[in-house]
């Protein structure tokens, strides 16, 4: 299949490109390097330096014998994107091309505007490129479980039937993001849903939880093929922060009470999910929404798991609760359904002590590069 | 009160400015003339020529003795808007500055992008100008009843309590717009709701139905103070189209079956509603949503009302059903609540035969200017 990947330089984009290329698909990636620029601007460079996309593609070819086409450019630029559509004629597009940092989106006006316009206009350009150049192309969009927030009812897979006043109807499950970044993903879903209804597009919107892991079949060949690993307060996930803190011998910083529950998944499972979605597209005119995670637990539980794995490796891991820089509920009900991808054939890789130990060992190889100043939160939701 | 009106050149913006100025408020308006430019570009000029905003303001001053400050510029330009906030220090902002045409938003990529970026970035700039320069300023945003679509359950005022799996929570009422224009208003509400939660803004979001009427206390002084009256397929409402068709002696064109039900209101009631909302702001950190219309009926009923009023004036009014250019349900349940503004003191002006006759007489005075070529739909939702 001809697969176009928007945001192919990212933590998920690059491993997806390699994985699909090895499986025999014809893969093209586009990326504007927005994340690299923001990382430089905010002193949030990744722990493990990643070669630029052209170099990675050439190195991948030398190792795996497969070509990945590369365009460096802005997907929000409709002329560029439509030229790519017209030349490459993708049958599926995987859309990762979003400014993905919640803290960055909360710094101030400029950062919020960059997030809003990059994310909305990229999704919008993609919708129109499909409208005009590839009506049957399947859009696979990465959303986030964070679109749902933490409601006091079970989170369904994208849709909910509401009974009200003796009547009923089916609606998008209510969405309420916890940062401007999460809110832009809500807007993306609104936009996609409108154009699915208006023009009969074929769309899968994957509501993904936080992803962890560095190891994939392809990245294991050579460290130059590793995905980027951020542990800073801008792009780093809570998992990566804990791993780095465990290795650096500083306490794991839990934000607030630590009872915040989220659904997590292994990078290997992201690759599976995206491929499963691609291989079994929904009907034209359907917006299929799947919740993409494999297990849910609290931040405290995550800290305990990292602590146990770290101590098993002879590290002396401690845990510290700090003021929560975010505005979020720290005690809440959380029960999110996630049947759809299992039914498509997902075989989960759970967060075992072995998986954690492997990640800790990878991070330990870069211990000398850890900069403690990057770890603590610099952005506060309440600063205004 | 110092009141800033975004979109002060519009059908609602200008009458609101006059009305509040006469009541003793200190009023400033800003408008980018986007609607005038689109009207020129699409051959959709208004039936009654309206002077530019500076001229209207000067003429208004000569008639009513009150000054209305005027800035011509783009509200999506944050530097301009924040300078205005810093200079004028508004205590309330009424935000009408949206590309308001559903058909325009469905023409193609360029028109859709203009609609998306104008509407979202104007709302976004306003949010940030309030954040930075006027934290206590009350934002009164004009939404649309069209945000809700036509669900099979009663439409509540903005919020709904959902019981699900033995638990319950309160959410924004589900939204599903029928055009890209309506969808941008859904996105506006999402954005406002996020920043209300994040920064404690004070916001009233008025979900307004189609407005009709030309007569207000101030516009009745002189026809140079009239609001704009569009009957074209781009900016004209179904009501205005019917009025012009009745006067021009051509059949009223009902789109499809004509069982589409909407909530309507008189321009005089828009002025009341906005003033009532302004005089009784919600608490900081509250997103108050009010459904703004006074009566609901189908397009067929509207056609019958115009026919009866027209025939009462000696016109020979006929009705014709044509292919629906839009994608919308033509038979549906519709029951929208609208208690909030009544409780604030709204005294409705209903659509009586007298009101219709007055409008028909005003239109008849411009009969010679009617261009039949502008009336029939040129934009189809299904064209892709």
C-alpha cells in the first residue's frame, strides 16, 4: 500500500515508517521539524540525539534495504501537501503532524497560537488534499485519550448513546481537554467529523494514551534508528521522566497526589494498532474511533513500578510528590473502554518489570547526557 | 459601561452599537469589512446600500448626539486587538466578528480556510487580549443554535447531565454543525470552554437562531442607519429570501420538504438579549450558555406566514419547493429549550403578520434594486 506519514520525524512517526516499509509498503514521510525547533528554543533537546530525517532514511536503507521517501515541509501548507498527494497518490495517510506538548501549549500566547494553527491547519489541509486528490484515501488520525478528560462516567470508544427526556440519540462522546494541546485535538475530531458527514471521507481517529518504549524490531538494529527520547518538561512523558530520574539517582517527581489515572501503551503496540487500523479501514463516510491503550493505572502505581524495576537493577529509587503544575483532577473516576483494537487483533505488550528494566538499561547508556535542569516543570497552568 | 463590539459593521453589530450608545454606554466598534469583501467577490451585495462604518458613525452622531468609536482592522490580528484593549479598556466585549455564511464556507478550500482561520483566530485573539489586558472583561460571544444541529432529543441550554452505566456527569450539550461555518462556532465554544476552565474567564455564549427585521429604535430614524439586508444565497437568510421573492413576484423557494424547524427571533430581541446578558454577567470562571430565539417553526410555516402577509398587501405570493442544496435532515424532531433569557427579562417581539407586512413594505421600497440572479442557490454541499 502507498502510505504517507505526516510527522514522520516524530517519536511515533519514524518507527511507524520503518515498520511499514519493512512490511513491504511504499512509505513516504513529511515533517516540518517543528518539534526540533521547539526543543532548541525551549532547551528541551532529546536525551539520545537522532539524525535528521534524510540521514535516518539513508541509514535505514543501508541496514534494511528499504527506501523511505522524505519531504521536509509544513503539512499546513496546502499547496505542498496537495502536490505530495498528486505525486505520491497515497492510499492511506497516518497523521501524527501535531505540536504534541501540553506544557508548551500553555506557556503563553505565541506558543498557544502555534499549537492551534499548526494542529488545526494541518488537519484541515489533509482533509482538503484527500477531498481533491484522493477521495478514497483512508485518513488515520492520532487523537488522544486526553480529549475525553476525566469524566465521572465510563469512557466509551468515541461515541455514546444518550437517553434524555424519553428520547435518545447517538453522539460523539463528550470531550473536555486538560490543555490547549488536548483541546486542539478535540477540535481536530470535530473538524474530521464534519467533513466525514459532508463529503463521505474514510477516517479512523485513534484516541491514544501515553506511549512508552524505545525498542521496535527496526530500531533494535542500530541506535541511529532509535526514536527520539525526551525526558524534559516540554516533550517528556511522565514515564520518561521517571526512567531518567531513576537512572540519575534523583527522586521520581509525582505531580500532586498521584492518583491521576491514564491508559498507557507500549510503542510496539502503537505500531500494531496503526497497522491494524490501516489494514481494515472503516466504510467511506464513517468516522471510526478506537481507544488506543492496553492498561490503565495511576501515576503512583507507575512510580512504584519504576521504583521496583530500578531497585531490581541495583538503583536506589525514591519517590517525591511535588506541587502539580497542571490544572487537573488528582482524584477521579476513570474507566475507559478499549475493545475495538483488541477485536482487530492487537496482542498487547504490557508494562512488565522486564520491559521497565530494558528501558532503564537503554537510558543508563546515556546517563552522562542527562541534564537535571530540564526535568522539573517550568510551565504552570495557573500562571495567569 | 465601556463596550467593545467586534464585527461592528455587521447586520447585528451596527444596531447593537447604536442601541448601547443611546443607552449611555461608551461604545467602540472594530470590523475588518470581511463581509463587504466577500459580498463583492461573490456578487452578493446587500439590497440596501449601507455607508461605511466611519460614515455611519458620523451620521449617527449628527442624529443621536452619541459618539461610536471606529477601528477598521482584523480582530484576528492580536497586536491590533490588544492595543485596542489597552487603550479602550472594555468592561464587556460583544463578539460578532465571524464569517457568518454557511454557503460561503462550503464553496471550496479557500473559502473554508478563510472561515476557519477568521473565526477561530478572532476568538483566540479575543481570549488572549482578555487574559492579558482585561481579566475581568465579560466576553459575550454570539454562537448559533446551528451548533446543536437537529438531535433526536430535547436541546438544553448549552449543558446536559448524562446518566451512563449507573453514574452521571454534566457536559457541554453535544454539538454537530451542518456546515463548516457552523462547525467553526462549535470549535469557538470548545476553545472558550477550555480557557474558561484554565484561566477563569467570564463568558456568555449566546446560541442564536436566525434573526429577522430591519427596524430598531435607532435605525428607524433614517434609512442611512439601517442594518444591511442581504437576500442573496450567500448572506441572505431564508426569511430575507422569502420577503424579496414575495415583493419581486417570484415564488418563494423552499429547500426540499420544508419541514426543517429552527428557532427564530426579531432583531429587536437580539438587542434586548445582548443587553440583558451584558447587564447580568455570569460569575468569573463560568461559561454561561443561553439559547437565543423566541419561537420555533418550520420553513413551510415561515413560507405560509410570508404568503399570508404578502397576500394581505395585495401581492400574489406563491410557494415552490426546490432541490435542497444543503445536506440537512428535512424531517426531524426539534425541541429547543430557551428559558434563560426570558428569566433575565426578555420581552419577545413575535413574528406577527404586522411585523411581516412592515418588512415587506421596507423591501418594496427597494424593489427596483432586486437582482433575481442572486437569489437561487449557487453553492451545493454535495458537490464533491
